[in-house]
C-alpha cells in the first residue's frame, strides 16, 4: 500500500493459536468485568451518598467515569476480535479509537494533577479548603480536565491521520495507538506529529513536576503530625494516588517517546497494557481499599 488513501482497514496484533486467543479473551474479560464493577460501585456510591459530596469524591467520581470510558474503548474490541478470529478494524474505527484513547487518558492525567492539588490544599491549607475548592471551582477544574483531554485528542488524531502511510496496515498493538500508526508513516513524514508528541510530553512533565512538588509539601506537613493515626490517614490517601500517577507516567512516556529503533512488539504490548488497562482496573481497589468513608458508604448502599 503506497498511500494512506488506499487503506480501508488496519490489522491489529493477534495471537497465532486459537488457544492463546481464548486465553487472552478470558484474561481481558476478567479485567474488564472487575473494572466495570469497581468503577460502577464508586460512581453509584458517591452519587447516592450525600456525605461523599465533597471535592475529593467529586474528582474520584470523574476519575471512575474516565476509567470506564478508556477501558471500554479498547478491551471489548480486542475481546471480540479474539473470539471472532479477526484482526481487522476499519480506518474510521481506528481513528475513533485513537481519538477516544487520547481524549480519555489525557483527561485522566489532568484530573490526577487536580487531585494532587486537592490533597495539597486539604492537608497543607485546610483553613482555605472551602474557599479554594468550592463547588463551582471543582466543576470548573473538572471541566478543564475534560476539555484539555478533548483538545489534545483532536490535535493528535487529526495530525496523525493526515500523515501519508507507506508501510502497510499492520499495527503491532491490540488497539490503535499513535506510536504504532506513526511506524507506518512514509519516511520523515512522522516528524511533525513526533514534534507535537514532544510538546505534549513537556506539558505532561510539567504536570508531573507539579504533582511531585505538591506531595513533597504534603509529606513535610504530615511528618510534623504527632499522631500516628494522622500519619496513617494522610499516607493512605496520598500514596495510592502517587503510585497510580507514577505507573501512568512511566509507561505512557516509554510508549510514546521511545525511539522507533528500540520498538519491539512484545514489550510494546506489555507497556500499553500497563498504561491503558491496568489503571482503570486497579484504581477502584486503590482508592477504596484504604478509604474507610467510602467502604462504610458502600456497605450502607449494599
């Protein structure tokens, strides 16, 4: 195929044997059902219990919505392909999938940054918490996260699919991902989108620095707390959030910024699985397992 105008579909990564495809199907099905159950319970619990109508849980509800959307964009299509013995995804379907992944994961990262700010104000400036994080401010910040993710997705999707593709239509990934589409681009044609990725990476790194600085300030305040119970409550709230951010940042940076020369199908699949599938599945466990308020509200709801 000499030009992207002749491409009507892409071929996603696919296991060679029927047994391995079935194994992938059951593995992804279990993860998907866990993500649906966990995030669904968080959304329902936060929405139904008025005691959880606070900024922290408002942002957690938005995070669960983004997690549900992102994992539903990639996993069901892969499971259907595994059962149907097909690798194909249409050109329009691939573009839509890439857009939704970029939108939802981008918005999730910006939301994680806002959640770090929420924890910083709650612990370091508790007297100003109601002023800085009132209901209107929380809605505006959440809308900014969703809007930033949307604009980021529009930019990268339009730019990626405007590049001529001369290297076939086989995507070495279980969903349509920007780096894998760029591998199909004509020689040097991908440099424009690569430049956009570097600019986006700079913005993401800036958010990461903000998160790190926020947590440095948080830990400085927490370590001054004489009560071990206070330590436990603060660390149980902050450390899971920091772990999710680190996993998300490290794997997505590796996936999007590594040189094409070191690209390899198996590691690429693992890294993409870690940043696109694992966080939506484990976020409900991380945020609810150590949160007594949420567990009590869930028991009440049940």
